[in-house]
C-alpha cells in the first residue's frame, strides 16, 4: 500500500516538474514537531513514499520543501528559501495529496487527489 501522504512540485517558472527537491515530513505531538521522513522528489517532481500506513495518525503535519537548495543548483535566486505547509489530518481513511506550484517569487498549494 502506498503512503497516505503524497506530494509533487511543479516549477511553473521553468514549466516542468521540480526534481531533486528535499522534502521533510513532520508531525506535531505534545507541543513539538517530530521529523517522520526526508525524501527528494524524483524526475517527475513527485514523492510517493513519505509515510508508512502504520505511522499515519490524525493531527497536524508539516511538509518542508528545500526550495532554496533547488534554485541554487539551478544557478538562480529565490525569495523563498523554504516553503512550509501545515495541514490537518482528521480522517485517516483518506489519502492526502499536497502539491506545490512553485516559482522563484511565489508559490501556491491545494489539497489534491
């Protein structure tokens, strides 16, 4: 079974998926954030194995995207060296896909499918 939390990044400025971006998944518990995993996006800008099904609980999660390192490797500057997205899981029977649309001076996100 695949991860209940997945993500992908599209670099809208370059018009293609953002590969090689480090992503850290954290869980908020007892007043502190705990790192659950760290992965990098593949050639299609995706990470599908962020979390094992047995580790999935309701609560607050945070995805941290190392966008500064991504742009530095491309020889470009960015206004956002890191993008953090905090979201809440209420129903653990559902899948949570959290995409990031990225460019050097802006980003947006949404709950995908």
